[in-house]
């Protein structure tokens, strides 16, 4: 796995270096992601989400999952990682490198327990990990709960109010229970309950992947729907202790 990850990092470097055309490129990417709005309304459409098994499951249990590539085990030992120093930040922000990489995979299919060495498909935590691995050389933990623990352990900026999110932050959510805010009243929230994650883009939007029915990698509003009611915590993996 590690040599495959190393290859992914090299490919990520190639992509970043070839794509970094300066301030205009970064501004164009930012404007493109913001002006295109959300991908569509599937993430809030009751006919799509109410019986969506993958949306409800999230990435719970992926450490015990099996797919066509075999099995993998969630990382037990947490290792602090940093951006590769040879990578130049886009428009002065390393967050833009991760976002640029993430946007490259718009529409990539969702697969529960996806192969962590192959970007042909993703579940939510595989997607966030790949964005930072390929874009910045940062090998984050394999599942959303471990990524949340990583943020709690190493980040200088951890927040539990969604209004404090900044562009490039990781956001973590508890399980989907439905499209009614009353369904989330009194629900206990903790790292152990986390089952979904994504990357905040700013302007109330997030890039993430949730299920095959909702269309794989996509952009959605995080306010005024079940994502807001499910939100547990967020933070930066770039601003570390």
C-alpha cells in the first residue's frame, strides 16, 4: 500500500506543479466552484435520500469491509503528517491545493469501502484523504472517525459551530436519520458517532461524496438541511500544533 501511496504523491506533485499557473488559475478555480452552486438537489430530495442505505451508513465499519481489491484495516496508530515542503501553495494557500485536487474528481462514483490506493471510486473518508494525499502529500487516517480524532489531536483550530468553518477545513457529521430537523433532537454526538466527512469550500458549500444514489463526488450546501443538523465538528489539518 505504501508504495502505491508514494506513487499517488508523485502524481499529485505533477498535477499541482502543472496546474499552478499563478493567481489567475487559483481565482478561476475558486470562482468556478462558487458560481456553479450545488451539483443538484439529490442530497435533500426525500425520494432519493429517505431509503438511501449508503447515505445512512456513511463510512461506519469500513475497517472491516471487503471490496474487489481485498480488505484493509483502519489505522490504529495515529501519525502526525505535514504538507510536503516542495509543494508551492496556490495563491498563497495550501488549502487551495487540496481543493483543486478534490475538484478534479467531481462526479467520481461512490463505493463503500473503496480501495484506498485507487481513485477510481471513493467513499467519504477515502475522498478527503485522497485530496490531501495527492494534493499535498499528507497521508491522513483512513476513515472519518480517525480523521476527526486526528483533527482533535493535532489541529490548532477545532470548532463545533459550523459557522466557524473556513475554506479547506474538514467537516465531520453523524449518521443520516432523515430530512426533518426534529429527527436529530437529543442525538448524542461524539467522534465515535461520526460517519461522514467533507471539505468546506466557503460560502456555505462543501465538496464530498455520500452515496451512489446522490451521485458520487459533488458540491452541496451545508446549511438548512440534514448536513447542518448532523454536523459534529470540524477543523484544519494544515494549521497544526
